[in-house]
C-alpha cells in the first residue's frame, strides 16, 4: 500500500495539478516547496518561524547527518523530528548527491560509493542498504532511493551504465525499506538528457513500484530549456496517481514551469543560500541588498510583500546589517526569501483551485518584466 | 527637570532598591539589565524576541553607528528606534569606551580624541559635542557623557588628569545636550580604583547635575572584590533619587552584588558574546556546550529553566549545531542566555517587592555551589 496521494484538480490548459499528500507526520498540499535543512536546521530559521511562513515539510540531508552527528545518535535522541524540534513531515535525500559533490576520493562500484568525509577525511562506504538504514534511523517520512546524480555533460555510455546501476540500487533500496514506521519510499528517475534513457528509467522504477517518483540529475549545469524538455518527455510517463518531485530545483521561474509540466514537489537551497549572500527574491525579480543604491532607501525589499521583514525593515537597514556581517541579516533575508518561495507555491495552489493557473502564469511573467531594473 | 525616577522600595538589609524609570519611549523597571545592540541589532535576536524575553531597554553603541552606517543616515531613516524596529527605550553609550578599545593611533587632548576607524582607517575626531550630536541624531532616550575609560592599572597621576578632563568634558556634554526631544543625560563617575578620586568625581558631576549617574572604568581587569569596593565607596555619595548605572558589568554574581550595593542599571555583552562561543548560563553555573560530555545528553541546558530553548532542545542538539557552525546555534544560545539574565533581574525585582532580597541572595549562591560540576 502506497501512502495516500489525492489528486484534487488538474489544469485544463497545462499539466499542472493540485494535490494532497499524506505522510506519517501530517498532510502536505501540493504543489509544494521544501526548505532545505541540511544539518538538522534550516539555516538561520527557528522551526516555529518556518511553520508561520507556510512550510509544510522540510528536507534533511542524509550525507551530512550520517557524518555528523551520526544517525544512531539522532535515533537515540528520539529521531530527527524531536532532535530538531520540527513536528511536521520530513523528506530525506539519500546522500547520493552530496557523496558526489562533497565526498573526497570517491570510488563507485556495484556495492555503493567509497569516499572520504569532507569533515575529517575518515573512510566511508555508503550503500543503498545503508542509505535506507540511515534515513529510517532519522525517522524520515519520505525516504529517497540511493542513486548517482550523473554529472553533466556525460557520454551516453556513462549515462547508460550509471542509470542501470542506479535502477539496480533502487531495487535494493525497495528491498531494504521497512514500511512498518509509515514512511514512504520514492524512486529517482535518471537517464541524463536523453529521452529514451529517461523513459527506460521510469519504466524500470514503475516496475519496482514506489510511493512517489523523483526526477534527479537536473540543475546540474544544463540550461533551463533542456531542464524543461527533460520534464516534458519524462513526466507524461510517470503514474498519474503518484506524486512527482523534481530534486534540487530551482528559481521561481523553474517552479512555475515545473508546476505547469506536472511537478508536485520541489526543494532547493536557493532561497536560503542566496539570502545569506544578500540576494533577495521579489515578484519583480532579484535584488542584491549589498548595492550602494540601497544605502538610504527607506522602502522595504518588496513594497508588494506583506512578510514580517517587509513590514518592519527598510532596504537601508538590511543593507547596513548585511555590510556589518550581522547574524540578523541572514535571519531576516532568509525569512523574506522563504516567504516569497512558499507564497509563490500557495498562489499556484490557489490558482489551480480556482482554475486560473494560466492567468497566474501570465501575471507572474508580466510583473517580472516590469522590474528589470531590480536585477543585480 | 530630570526624567522621572520613582523609588518604590528599598531593602532593609542592603542598599538594594526597586524603582521605575520613565523615558521618552516608555517605562523601565529597575534594577534592570540592558542587552547590547552594538551595530543596530542585538546580535542574533529579533526585536520581538527581545521583548518576549523581558528586555525593557537596549543599548546602542555610538562609536559603531557613527562609523557605520553613520548617524546622519540613521536620522534620515527616522532614528535608531525605527531603523532597527525597536520601539522601546534605547540608551546609547558615548563612544568613549570603543574609541579607546577599537580605534587605532588614538590621540587624546582637551578637544577630544583623534583616531583611525577600525573599519577603513579613516581619520576621525570624536569630541564631547559630537558625541552628544550623534546620540541625539540616533534619537537615544538616555544619552551618556563622553569620557575616557581609564586603563587598569594606571598611575594615580594619570587617573587624576584623565578624570579631571572627563569632568570638563561632562560639563561640555551638558551644555551641548538639547533636552527638547525628551532625552535624558547621564554623567559617568571616573576616578580609577581610588576612593577620594571617585568621590571627587561624584561631587563634580552632581555639581553639573545629571538625570542619572553611571560608574565607568569597571570591568577593566580588576578583580571582583576591587569592583565591589569601588561601588561601596562611590554609590553612597550619589544622589539617592537618581538612577545609578554600572557600565559594562557583568557576570550574574556581579549583577547580584551590584544590586545589593544599590545599582539600578547594568549592561554587558557577556550573555550575548558567550552565547556565540557556546557558553551558557544556568542557575547552577556556566555550561560549555561544545564539551564531549554533552554529545548524547537528552537534557535541556538547564532543567529548571522554562525558556523556549530549554523547553524544546536537548544539549545534544545544541552541541551538534554549535559544532556544525549553524546560525541557529547563536540564535538559540543567545535567547537562552538573555532569558537567564533578564529573569535574574526580574527575580531580584520580585524579591525587592516582597522584601525577600536577602533570602534571594542566599538561594542564588546555594544553587551555584550545588552545581560546581557544570563549570567549563
């Protein structure tokens, strides 16, 4: 039995859909965006603030929590939810992506991936079975299969081999997964930027059977058009009744275009990481708060935004605390950016609910065109 | 006309007193502790959180705000209260202390202090008149006179010369201060660790006449006993009907001993700075969260504390996010430490109100003796 996913509405002019996903720690409305809580905290955010901003579910990183503080310790402390004081749903990635981006001297074979920790150089081996064990020890609500995020560009030969191995790993993950805790298991479609390999990957995963299906290997350096094409030739082959998740994506435009193509779930470090670098999202485009032009600007980040930050602080103040390296700068910038992302998802859900998603998309782009002057 | 200060109760067994200070931005109950907001933010704290923790008034640093973003800019943005989103009272220091601790190549003469900015090396001159002008541009509720914080130890000759100059500067500050905005002006007693020079300084200041009187030049390296002696031979000479403020002090014990000797106001970076270094205050003593012993400790920082942090997070988690350099570590540690400091003041006010201050002091020390094992 898969975890329940209700399809509430589908858009008449696109593949966009409105849904409701049931997890062991609560219900999540889709399409949705997951703030990333890499090391057991969404950087610079209290869990209560996340909730107030409209976050329904967050993402935790298996690679990081495995290396520090260790999944056994988190389990001993009552699981990740209790450890980090977040009572809502948590999705954990498999560690695969970080092993390849952060692990040193990594060596991949049929077993799994041998690598050295980026923290202390210790030798580690991450396998499909261990990834599942870690995620279950953390108490994750949605567990991801262990796969290789294929570098871009890669030869077709490498993509074929890697994807086939990832599919074998997906099967091992399914076998290793214990459903008794109510957790869900999602498969991850690979196949690089090749339509036939993506579709083969979908078929292999559906054959194994998962609670939901992710599209991995995007946002790895390809242009946006290529990303959208992958979505277009992959998503129609996924089971309609299961949630679809595009991993590590993306910009506000990527979210709108992803939803338009039938994506239900997203995660990305962009709103939180950009915030710490002083880059703020608005309906008019991005704004770089460090710029001299904001030195005595009494306006809020976005005059149309009604978040806590925009209601109480000027660009001049936000620039001052950014330039002064104050912790409050990361706190306020992150709060604003997450509010923007989560509101964007809420607006899309509203539009899907009212049958006005097409109009929403038109207005989304119109507003951005009017604000070119804000781009950093 | 001085700003109103009501003396509500005095302790029968000590010089401790309960009071109420009226400022242009609201009433403050004394004895009280002011969190330090150096650069227009109390580090890692939202203003609303400060208020919830019981902060009634905060301190802003003239030196820092003068150099960045500049007092004229803050004034243009509507003053420091609006700029930083804090509607309660603000006390500003005079910049004197930081000029001596942070300014480079500083040169002192009768005019004031010439120095180079620690930020960009620019040449600056801070005078008593400019210090008052800056503090008034910021919109401070309680303005401090510009003085020299005398290094310790210093020769008696240096202390005499410096204190006499600070008293002449105090007079210039009084003349420069414009009371029409409702702001108060406090004098600062100097005189090093010499009873006669401290008493002469008091007499000089009282002669000029101020809304309140601070004791400066403490917490500069002297031992606690010396600090208490300075309080003991200084405070009885101060006007009883005016508030007394010991600057830059101190540990929880210093606060209790200060209140016992008749101090009404304190400020110190200790709770906030220590928090960022992982040192946490409890009724049992200090606790260094980075220690290995807390790695799998499910207890809160202080099982007797009912702050947000102690209600929701384990030592194991706090150690993990400290070791992981997470911003949340500074946020949670600061929140706990400020709660501890502000609750300590609240407990002292309660005890003074009930006539049980002596009992409070006994219990305060008993509890600390029982927790020696916590000391880092």
